[in-house]
C-alpha cells in the first residue's frame, strides 16, 4: 500500500503562501518570510517539531516548476536523497535538473512516479500550481496546512485556480503551537461522504 500524496504548505489566514512580488532574490515575496517563523521551533519536541520531522520522513517530493526554481532547485536534494519530481509544462533541451530531481510533464505520470518512489511513505508536495494540478486530477490525498496568524493582504494564493468544482475536506488533525496551527485534511473523492 502506498502512502498519501500530501501537500505541506504554510499559509496566511487570508490564503497567501507568499507575499507580493515573489521572485528570485525575494523568493517569499514582501513579508512572506513571516509564514515560516514557525520553523524556529522545528527542532522542538512540540507540534511544530513533530510536523517538521514528518515532512522529512516522506519518500518523494512533487514540486511545481516555479517553486523548484525559486528554491534554487534545492541543489538537487530536498531532503535525504529522495526523488524530486518537478511537474512542469515543458522541458527545455539541455536543461538537466541537478541531483535527485527530474522533470515530469504529465500530472498522472508525476503522481504515479512519486507513489512508486515513496513506497509506503508519504509523498511531500510543494507549490500552489502543483497542488492545484494534483487536486484537479484527483491525486492529492491530504493537505497539511500550517496556518499562520497573519493577514498578508496580497501575494500568491494557494487555491486560486481550482476551477468551479466543489471539494470536500475532512479534518484529520489539528496541532496548535506558538504562532501557528497545523491542520491536516483528507481530500474526499467526488461522491464520497464523511
């Protein structure tokens, strides 16, 4: 049995995952670094430490192309040498990603490769575009939202381009910590009831 494909994303209360003007040199946008203050507690025995350790126990990573590039391609290793599958619309000739990363152009193929690589461990998903693509295609199983107590007022939203479909979620877990609430949701499949 394979582990879930799970989005891990820090988000402001008004739905932003980066502040305005996210770009190289300002990867999190203006004031977007505020969304990651909870990582100051990543080595603690508390909830943020637990969530961080769970993220690092994943067996593969799916990333959107923009996230991958803004993260400096993670120098080819997101964590522990696990495969990084970069979901992208196109691959330029001669553009070979470093280390454990590879480009994948189809969402179904990307999900299948990630599940196979991760085995029974979860797959970690980064990036709004990748999350939206996986959600629309029915491959996103869970979402771990690190809800930060701030209103950014602008920037890049996590759920802007989902289409008109209605998506039900089941709350699996809520962990409160200093300045953040970690919420894990299961994505219900169409027609499935609670």
